């Protein structure tokens, strides 16, 4: 039988993996499968302040912008006549 070896992750690799979990629509399980690592290990890294992504550095904040909004009075609803059936 082949002996299993323990993988060693650098601090930068751990930070990079933890940062990927902040992307919108991405779960920790998906990131864990990508790196073939147990999701519980990533959750352990996320609890450690050394690897936890800093607020505002996640990819979820990357494209957010405030846009001007103008509130206008509701437009009247225009009802359309139902189309006639052709014979």
C-alpha cells in the first residue's frame, strides 16, 4: 500500500484559498473540491485571523458601485386588449 503524505500549504496559499471563498455564489465546498482538501480544513483556516480575508478585499466588493437613483411618480398602467383569435 502506498503511504499517504501530508501536504504542507504555505501561508500565502492558505490566504489565497480563503479569499476564493468570498466570491459571490462560491461555497467553501466548491473551493475545497478545487484543491482536493477537506472543507473543514478551510473552515479552520477561515477562523484564524492570519488567513481570514480582510473586509473589503474580497472579490465580492470588486465591482460594487453606487449609482444615482431618481424616484419618480408611478406611471399609469396601460392595459392592452387581448388579441383576437384568427379563424
